[in-house]
């Protein structure tokens, strides 16, 4: 099976280097017209550069089409203009890879409120702003592919990254709602949790590991997740040639009868409530209520309708 992006217009944020650059280059090789967005600052979000323009020059040198954009994902009006410029030049936007990000790592005890807020603003609010700027176009044309950049820190935690983890798990949650709202418009939304040696992580990896985790090794997962036949609501991990899926799961609910519905009653059943078995991956939040009603019915024999009444 050959996957191409002919006649597709893609926006990649944070595409001046690292993962975003690799995404942009491969999209262009496979026929996409690419908006290369990058504010061009340092990994803490300060400063500017012409990194996006250099990637555009690389794409044009290989015979592709691209345009640079230096807007900030934290400024909604700038993101609206970026989308409008792409539509004016190429007639539409079909793919969005939300890749822009910053790091301001500190333990929570030492983290300032500004450091916490800024990281959330770039990763979470920024991704929401760019997605919002594209959303109506996706709906109108009946086609959209969106990739959010989550992280193992958001899914599983990591010391010294409270701000980053909060933002990244927030993106996974944003994905789960948008894939529901976009389904009837053929908008598919997925999350990618990459591990890559980039300027964001260059002092976190030993030299050999940094080489092993070349960003190019994440590209296959990223591009599949924004392709015509992409799934939706997937969380995929990728790095160094290894790939896996992650899920948000729940176990079977435990129903506590009236006489046991106390703090002590909950404590007595904690090992059962916390049992890591009979797991399912809900496709919407309503399944939590259904899980509870199912447990009630099993114990009391009353159905969901009578429970709601």
C-alpha cells in the first residue's frame, strides 16, 4: 500500500527543526503542499529565527511547494491569518500537525506560576487555537486530519515536568472530544507520544541514545495518523523504530449497596475497585455512567431506566 498526500495542504507547527521539520519534509516528498510554521525561538519559548524559511527552501529544492509562517500558536488571530493565507494560495487546508512546544522543566516546588501557565499556553491552548482556526474549513470541506502531540509525561508522569505533563494529558483529552464532534464531517483526530532526540531533549539523552532516537524514526506513525485511511481517537507512542498504542481504560464498576456506601465501605472494597482486570477502553465519557449502571443492575436486578428515574 502506497500512501501519498497529493492535492492535500498540510500545516505543521513548530516545523523549523526536529520532529516538525521531518514531518514537513516527508509530507512534501509525498505530494502535500506544506505550511511550515515556526516562531523560531529557543526551547523555553524566547527569541526568534528564520528556521521556517530554511525548511521551505529545502522543500522547494526537492521540487515541492511550501510557505513559511512565523506566527505564534498562542495568538489566535495569527493562526487565523495563517489558515487564510494557505487557503488563498492553495484553496484549502486538509491536515494539521500540532507539534509546536516549549520546555520549562523544574520541580513543582521551584516552578513559578508563569512557567506553569506559559507551557500550558503553548502546548494546550496553542494546539486548540490552531485547531480552531482550521476547524470550520475541515467541516465545510468534509475532510480533516488532526494530530496532537501528547507525551509519555502526560500519560504516565515524569519528575520535574508538572506543567508539561498537565498540558500533554490535556491534549489527549482534547483529542477524545474533537474526534467525537468531528466524526460526521470526516475529521479524524489522533494523539502521538513521540520520543526523539531534538533541541528540546538534547541535554536529556546520552550521545548514543540521542542518535538512536533520530526524529525521522517517528515520521511513519505521524504521517499514517494524518493519512486518508487514518484511524481516529488513537494514542500512539513512537521512537527509535518502536511503536505502540496506549489507551485510557477503566475496570468494571463495583456497586456499593446503601448500607455499605460509606467511607469505610469504600475502603473495605478498595482492592476490588482498584483491580487491574476486566479493562475496557471507552470511546466516550458516557460509558462511565453505563459502567456504573451495569454494576448496579448486576447487584440489584434493576435496570438503567429505573435507576435514572
